[in-house]
């Protein structure tokens, strides 16, 4: 019985190491992809500054309006 537990624990340790390694690789890929999106965003802003300001302003108005509605409802309850 004791040997069986040792083997299972060893297998769990090996699987955990493999999962950790795979997660690290995936995080590296996601980081690289996010850096590409950041660079594309910076390039877009440099090439289209007026459109970027309009989009950012619209997003701010929408988020602000949604937050106002949410907090207004929570105060009434």
C-alpha cells in the first residue's frame, strides 16, 4: 500500500511539473501576442490621432454612463 501511494505521489509531481511548464509556455505566448497588440495600438494612435481621441472619448462616456447607472441603482436599493 505504501509503495502504491509513493508511485501516485510521484506521478502527481511529474504531472504538476509538466502542467507548470506548459502554463509557462502559454503565458509566454500570450505575452508576445499582447505586445503585438500594444504595438499595433500605438501605431494606430500615431497614424490616426483625431480618430483615437474620439474613440477614447466615446468609450469614456459609455463607461461613465454605465457606472453612473449602476451606482444610482445601488443607492436606491
